[in-house]
C-alpha cells in the first residue's frame, strides 16, 4: 500500500485531541510490533505501537517521521518512532511505553518509505481503526 503523507482525502479537519483519542482507542496487541508483544498489556497499550502510530499520524497530518534510539545502561536496545509536524511541533503519542531505565536519545528525520513492508498488517489495521474512529467522531452529535 502506498500512501501520500498528509491529510487523507475526504477527511474533515480534526483536532490533535481527536486524532490522539482515535489512535489511543485503536491500539491493541494486534497492532503491536511482534517483538514487543511479550511486554504489551492493557495497562501499557502504547508498548510496541510507535512505528505504526507514527505512520498513521503522518498519513493524517503530514510532517516528518523521526527515529531515535532506545538505550538501556548506555547501549542501544531498540529504535523509537514519532512525528515532527509542520512548524516543528514534535508529537510522540507512544513515549509513555518506556520504563524508567529505557532512555530515548537522538532523533533523526527519516524519509517515509514508498511502501510499508515491516509491520504492514499492523499499520493497515491501526489505520483502518483510526479512520473509523475519526469518522464516528465526526458524525456524533454535538456535545458528545
């Protein structure tokens, strides 16, 4: 699946709060990176969601994908993804997934790949859920 980053065609304007709510309500073990499934639980639903979440945010809001390193005891153990929106605002909806000893360092803008290969199924599932949640929020009566 190839997606042009930025506002998804047909979507009305969403606030960051609405986008965040839709994303957080759409996470599950089935949208988690496979290597993080043993650490994923309902009390820490952001665990393993950074890559797919950053891609969905990029679909909706454009900007840059940013990748940093996760360090424990001074050595790299993983990578962490988030977004830098137009104007420089950094949006990281999954930062809370890390334990105190897991430190995110650096942050390099990365060009979005033309096709999603790693975590493609998880990304597509998360994207479908988020779009459905945003559509439902748009059609909900005022004062929801």
